């Protein structure tokens, strides 16, 4: 299904649509209340809450090398909080400005941690209705989580935005010379994180890390072996949400844009999802990657309005 989004005139290229919101958007939001919870393997996750006594909770998952302070997370949190929902934005392992305790980090298929977060919200916080929203890598985690096994009945709906549903071809797309600015930024951040952890864990070998020039090489050397995969291709194959979406059985909205510099053609499985009873794929011509900028009195971006309309009533 194709929907219409028209960006502001000065955002006339996919790169401007992607970079402007990431670097220049400012979102006014009350401070989060942080809570640290322990994972089953004795690590921790930092959860950032906005609460007002609601029994409805929106859980927001960020993208690669992101965190809960990013404008796209805060913008989505603000709109749902203003409509009476409690909001939980969670930081992946190693993404909350403090290195996690275990050798592992996070990755595109780390549904075990999302499961910990949702179970905690249901069992400890007693929320009666949960709604999941994921951006980019977080969108892939969200879709994989929903398709791996039937979620608990409290999980009602989900929205996934700018999702690299096929990880291998998306990695190849972002690694093209025209997308060097993105790949280099991610790679630099990931290398730094590994080096920081290696300083605390001598068993983590960082010799030759400077010779790693692509994201796939990084995934071959670190992401795959640290998380139980044989190599990058095995990791991409086993974690791509495109292999799990057929099994999703709650109302789910996927929003991907054709001019997204991160997404390969395989990330638009229109034919695969055309007759799906629960999953709705909306393909936009414009929007960039996690873009969707709008200038209006309420300060909402198109993606925030669309997610709210889907979750709050459709």
C-alpha cells in the first residue's frame, strides 16, 4: 500500500531527509525517569520512563548505535504521552552511556532483551495493554520478536519504521560509496565500543581492528561470533525479520520509504504481505531513513501522526 508524504521543499534529497531530523531536530520533553533492570545472564538494561498512571504502555526501540535521547525517540514518546499513554524507551546493552557487563552487546535480532522488557512491564508494572514501536534496527527486532512466537495477550499492536527487513542486502546498500557518510559513522562508533570493552575484558581481541573497513567485516569479526553466529551471513540470515513477518498475528504496521538510503529492494515485500491478515506494509516514495519531517504548530512528524492513528484507533 502506498501512502503520501511530502517533505518540506528544502529537503530535496534522501540524504537531506535523513540527516536533517537526525542532527537538527530538537524535541522538548520532560525528563525521563531511569530504571535499571537485570537480565537473566546478569547484565543490565536501562529503561527510561514517562508515566502518568495509565494502564496502557508504548515501548519504543531505537536504531543502530542510538539511544533514548535521539530526537526520533523523544518525538514519538512525546506524542503518545500527550495522548494519555505511559511510555518506556529502552536502551540496548552498551547504549546508555555505560558499558554493559557481559561480553555480548546488542544486535539486529536480539529479541531476548525485548522479551525481558515486555515481560517486566507486564509482570512487574502490571500494564494491561502494550504497544511496540521500533525504528530501523529496532523495527527489525520488533518484527522478529512478534514473528518468533506468539506474544503475550497484553501485546496489542506494533509499528515498525524504516526497517532493514533483509539485513544482508541492506548492509550492502548502506556500504555503497554514495552512503559512505552513514556506514563510516556507524563503523567508527562500533569500533570504539569494542575497544572500550576490550580494555575491561582482555579476552576480546582488537588486534587489527583498524583494518576493518566495512560493516560486514565488523559483523564477521565481532557481531556474529559474540552472539552465537558462525559469520556475518549466518547472522543476517537468521535475524532478518523478513523471515518472521508471515507468522505475526497482531495488527502491525510497517512503514518503509523507497528513497531510504539504507533499504534494499528486498525490504519492500509487497507481494509477500499483500494478503497478510495482520501486517500492513505502507510504502512511501519519500521520507528518507527515519525522516518524515514536518513543520506545523504541534511539532509532530508524519511518522508520529501515522503511528498514533494506527495504535490509537486506525
